[in-house]
């Protein structure tokens, strides 16, 4: 079947296939994969699969997932030796068109970004319990910087905030995530466990897309440092509890996603959707390409 993969800018068709495989690698927050890509002679366009119904939480998570895919796409194009010109929300009349990415010119990828590209294939959500090994301060600074690079912020849930966070999560209507083998939990915050929240100054579509890119850069940075991560949106599932979490963090940031980071045992790689399912073509048009997973609340 024709996949719609074609040469784009200074990238060959095989290079475009490679960058699209990287872009579609992030495990989504829900069972659906909301991103869609279309190749043109000079750009790769990123679309969000239309979501005509759904809660605000579902809309937010869709943009977080698409932001993660966009970050991977940008990094993968750099790994091919090409610079990227990225236009976010380029058309006011097309809210589903999230970004246009043009490979232009040539650029040597920075060593740090090269490490992140290498981590794309290994980055998996880990619901297993983490060990008590402490995350060094230097690594924590790298994680904060990773979020800031993408115009988001990483706030740490300190020990004195944990009881209030537990209460917020207890009151949410979203059921807790099913723990992985061995029984990890969203608040496995014994010494050495690091729980952080990625937030943005504005709770807009743009802010959420930036948060998704920040989330993925933080996760790849953690993976490159040998850390495991589990993601939770439970505390953000309802507007009331999300506002409470915002106040818990000082009231300046809109919380978008919570991460539990630490040292854990490896987990199997998740299945990746075929490119035919997520790349728009004449034989596989956008309107017919919606995913068929069962939406679920909670964490990954």
C-alpha cells in the first residue's frame, strides 16, 4: 500500500521514513494514536486527529501526545544532518494542523541531541516499582533544563507536598492506573523517587503542544541518563482537582502532566502503529484514518 512517504526537502524517501518512524514512536497517553502526518515536497505536516467529543482532559492529552511526536520529528530530522524550520499552528482556519516542519539546509546535530535521538527507541513508560537509588542533583538540573528548552517548566513535588497531592488524587473521579508487574503506584515517592509536574504559563492549545514537546524532551533526557519514568494524568483528569494541583504548585503554572522518575527494571517495548495508519495518502485519507483504541483514563 502506498504510504504517502516521499522525498521532502533535502531528505530522501528512506530518510523521511526513518524520521516518521521516530516521530510515531512515543507510547501515547491513551490507547489511541492521535497524530497524523502528511508529506509534501518541502515539508512534513503534523495534524491532530479530530476529536469532536471528549473531556478537556482528553483534548489536553491529545495535544501532549502530538507534542511528543513533534519533538521526536524535529530531533530525527536533525539526526539526518538537516536543519528544521518549524511553524506552529500555521493556519488559523485549520486548528487540526498543528505544525509544518521543513527540512532546510544542513546542520550537524549537537552531541546532546544525538543522545536523545538514540534514546527514542528505548523510551518506555515503566509502571514497575523503582529502586531507592537517588537521582543526582546534576541529572535533576538536566531534566529541568530540558523542559525549559521547550518553553515549559518542571516543578518538583517535595516531601511536604506529598500528603496534599495524595488527597487531591484521592478525590479525583479518575480511577488510579493499573500498576505494572510488582505493583508500582503513581505516588511511589519513598526516598530516591522523584515526582515532578510539567506545567505551562498559559493553558492554551499552544501551551499544551509545548508541554508535550517538553514532556518528551524530559523523558528522553531521563532515558539517556539511565532513568525510568511513569506518566500520570490522574490529578489532571478533572478541572477542580487540576486547579487544586495548580495552587499546590504555587498558582503560577498550569499543570499538564505528572511524571514519576527513578531507577527501575527494563520493560518490553510497546507495539508501534504501521506508518500506513498515521501517514496521510490518497489511499489512506485523513478522514478515514482515525484510531480505534479504547480510550482510558489514568497513566501510562
